[in-house]
């Protein structure tokens, strides 16, 4: 569970199962790609308001997940095209 700046001025809460791949402090200040126009979803008693985009591949018999992380020069709230 974490909050991100989506450019709206209000923090957005997203729940994601990425903890086994990323420690929370490694994502602070990073610019991630997320889908934000999904319906709100309750998970584990919390509301999730979006979904992070990642790439997944099995390597050496283990699933590896890599979040799509953009250059820090991309401002929060920019749209993909």
C-alpha cells in the first residue's frame, strides 16, 4: 500500500503485490507508470485507485517483475501517448 503523486494535487492510494520485488524506500521519488482510470477496488480492507504497470518474466525458474520507471524529468500527471 502506498501513495503517489498523480499530478492532481491529491495523493492517490494504490495497492500492489510488488513487495517481494521492491522495498518501499527504493521507490520514493521515482516516476512510475500507472493506469488511473480504473474503477476503485477494495483489497485487503483498503481502497486501491489505480494499477502500476510492470513487465514480468521468468528467469532461472523465478518470476522477475520490473516496474516501468520513467526519467525523473517527466512531471507527475503526464499522459502516455
